[in-house]
C-alpha cells in the first residue's frame, strides 16, 4: 500500500499556514531519500499559457525549491514548451508567460529554464515497452538530472480525464517532438450539422491545419500535430470533437511517456498534486474557466498511480460549485465519476493502464499533515 501525504487548504491560524505545513511534509516525507548531497534535482512546473488565469502559485513552486536546497540537492527549475504556438513563437511565448505569471528569480529564488531548449529540440530518445510507444523524446535537462520532482496543477483534462501526476510527468517532461508523438492520435472531427461556419477553429489552429471552404472546416492531416486543445477549445458550439478511441490511445501514450521518464530517472521521481483552482481545462489552454470545486489542498507521493487515484477520490467527494461546469454536467454532489461527467473521458482507464505497466498501486493510505 502506497502512502499519499495530504496538506489541507484550510488555514485556521498563523501556526497552520499551508506553506509551512507543505514544506514540513516534504522534508519529513519520501522526498528526503530521493537524492544525495549535491545531486541535480529537476523541479518540473508549468508556467501555463500566457492568457490562462489559473495556474500553480509561484510560492508553492518556491517551497519545493527551498526544501530541495535544505536537503542538500541542487534544484534545476524547469518547464517545457507547449504545442500551442508556431515554431517561430514557442520560446518567446513561454518567456512572456513566465514573466506575466510571476515565475522569475525574484519570486522563486531560482531562474526557470526550458528543459527542451528555446526551440524544443534539446531531447533524449528513451526506449519504453508500452502498448502505444516504443520510445519517446524526453526533455534533455530532465533526462540528465539525478532526480525529479513533478509539480502538477490538478485540473480536468478533455482527452485524459484528469491532469495530474501522470499527465504532468508524461506530457510535461517530453520535448516538442515527444509531445507530438503522444498527441498524434488526436485528430479533430467536425460535426457539420452543429457547425455555424464561424471560422474560429481555423483562426486558432497554431499549425494552419484547419481550413474553411464554403464555411465548412476540413483538416489538412499532414499539417495537424494532434494539439487538439486549440481547435476544440475555439469552437463555441461544440462542433469540433475527438472520438473516444483516440482519447484512449492518448491516455496510453501519456502513461508510456511517463514510464519512459521514470526509467530515465531510475525511479527517482516524486509527485506533488496541487488541488487549488481546479478548473475544467489544463494550464496549456488559452483560457481557464472558473474552478468547479473549492480548493482542497496538496497531495504528494512517490507513487503516481496512488496519487492520481487519491486525487480522483478527493475530487469525487467534493461538492461542485454552482455556476461552474460541475452544475452544467450535473455533478454538484459527491459522485464516483465527476471528471467523467465533466470531460466525457474516464480517467480511471489511464490510471488502470499505469498500474498494469507497474508504475504503482491504486491501493493507498492518505496521511494528513
């Protein structure tokens, strides 16, 4: 049975500050034995899309950096490029997001860097024995570190169901080429009888893969990179969709990539899931929407399967917020399938596949700080 440590979001007095409880739990938990004195520890966070208003708070990232320093490690604060920009813009957009969202040396005590380089081409091909992938390109600075801490801003995910430890590790630690390999099955489908010909899908596709002819969209398959977040998010009438089989293939590729990351790090990976500002869409989206449950706190473990399973339990037991997507999806009360109702994708399928590949156990004990 795996241990999942939990730091609740409530702060009742000065001595119960979340930041101090978070740091204390990190120091006393499995993070302490993750690395040796002087070893390089990659701390993976996500700066978020430039116009996204919901992302992990810089102070929480700094808390992890501070604890790594206090335990004798040498933290390397890293992010990777997203697929949401053209090749000429990717690095610039990331730098803008870092500044706008407060992830700089002043707030973090450490300058963040791109683990896959300014163009997303600094990578290492890591072999993996998965059902979908035989190998995946991992960001070089991650693959060459001695240990890794993955910080995840927990959200729903339109193609994985849950954006937590597995997605942040598998997708977040991949280079641009690796991300394209993971996302390859996600080809958008156009429901023509819903389409009103507004052209937003064409406008927001970062790779010019969607074209309108006679006010009807079509896909240039050679240009499409599978970054279906942007065309699906752009459609105001739900006419751009991904089929269930493609989503399941994406889930397996996420896990295959996460397995490659843990293999490259020889299992020296620790995961932190932050359940604050839990929104319907991940941080790579061009917008965020309002949270659908209240802030729950922080869950952390060395076991990503147990951690994401515990995260689902906490979200399922939480009441939904009125006026959010939880109300639209009729999941305001406690429910065993809150994220399935919200996204239409079952996140337990991804977790079960990770368990099958030996990444962890869905049997866990939650220990509250």
